[in-house]
C-alpha cells in the first residue's frame, strides 16, 4: 500500500487524444472587484442627498409656516380693528358715546391711520363735551341765500390736519387747524373744534409723560376751553400738579414734600420732571430729608416712623440700621 501511493508516476498525456477539441485557456483569472465598498459609497451619497433634500424641505416648511402665521396675525389684527370701528359707529348711532369713544381710541392705538377714525373720535368727544355742558339753543335767524364758496383750500388744510393727527404729530395738527380757522372761521366749526380739542388733549398728556409738566398742564387747560377733560387726562394733570407742588417744598418743608410725593407715587411712580428726577426717587429722598430733620430736632420716635416708611417702600436693609438707631434714642 505504501509503495502504491509513494511510487505513483505522473500521468502522461497523449497529445493525440482530443486533438480536435478547442484548447483550454489556463491563463490566470483576473481578480474580481469587491462590491462592498462601492456600494457603501453610493449608499452614503444617496443618504446625504436625502438628508439635504429633507433639510431644505424642512427649512422651506418652517419659513412658510412663519409667513402663514405672520399673515394670519396681521389678518386677525385688521379684522379686530375694522370690527371695533364698526361697533363704534353703531354705538354712536345708538347714543352710547362713551363706549364709542373707547372703541375709537382703541382703533387709533392699533392703527392711527385707519380711515375716518380720527373724525369719528372728534365727533364723539365733542358730543360728550356738549352733553356735559349744555348751552342754550340759539334763536332761529333768517339766513339769506348766498353763493357756495370755493372751499378747496380749506379741504386741503383739513385733510393735512387729519394726516397729522393720524401720525400723532399733535403740534403740526394744531398749527394747521389754527391756520384753517384764521382763513375761514365758519368752515366746519364743530368738527374743527373737536379736532383741536383732541390734539391739545393728546399733546398735553404726551408732554406730561415726557416730563414737561408745566407745558402739559397748559395744553390741557387750552383743551378744556373746547370741552370737559376726560378722566384720564384730568388725572395726568392732577399728578403733574402734585409733583410740581411737592417739588416747591423741596429742602424747605420736608413733611409737605413727603405728603405730596406720597400721593404721586401711589399712582405714577415714574412721573418725572425735566431733570428726569422720578417721583419714586423724590419720595425716598424726601423721607430721608424728613427723618434727618426730625433727628436734628431730637424727635427720634417720629424719625423711627419715617425710616420705617423708607424701608417699607424700598425694601433696602440699610434702613434697618437707621430704624434701630432711632428706636434706641426714642424715649
């Protein structure tokens, strides 16, 4: 068995056998390309493209969503303005002038240029003022027929005044209306009175809010010649007067200064004069001045109460030491 396997000789191939058959190609087969890596590359490119497409679609969807929401909000605001204006007109026709006034002021706050709203508000304010201060009806007089005058210049001036009112340029509106009145005193006098009243009232409140207290009070006094001031405007005037009066006692009578500014800070702590000195800061400084003046007079118990007011208003723990010191000296 061993010899049989070990002594096996190589098999001889007879060249004559199968001579007519095609030769067998025994050249080495080229290596096959690996498909795994190219498939991963193509798949990665496709995935990246899909991510970019989805990202772009998401961005466009987000931007479209913002645009739709913005348009929707603008549409809702326009609807609300139009609705309040129409309700105000209905309130006017029904004689609910105070409600109409509130609606028209709301419309002006959202859209000062809304068509016709300033005219309507002027009419309402004038009716409210006339109702509050009735005047005897004039005796009927005979009026002779006269040719209709050319009022194109007056119409241009009143249109300009309405534009100034819509943009809240009160001084320009007042100047234009005064020019119109000088040019033609009888032209739409009721409407002009209402527009002057509105402009003076608004400018007066605006000046007080900006710290020009005396000028604001003066404007409101001028507006009052055309009708009674509404509650809000009258309150602004009252606060401005209290501020000015309290400041007049500054460093002269601290008790009076504290009394006046205590009333102002209860309603408008940010009210200030031309120096920017707010009512809140004046109140605190007046309390300090008053407490120190009481201590100088030996009135420690009274000073204790004033220091406590300063602490209660500001919450500043530094005043606790002042309180303790005053209590130690109080007999």
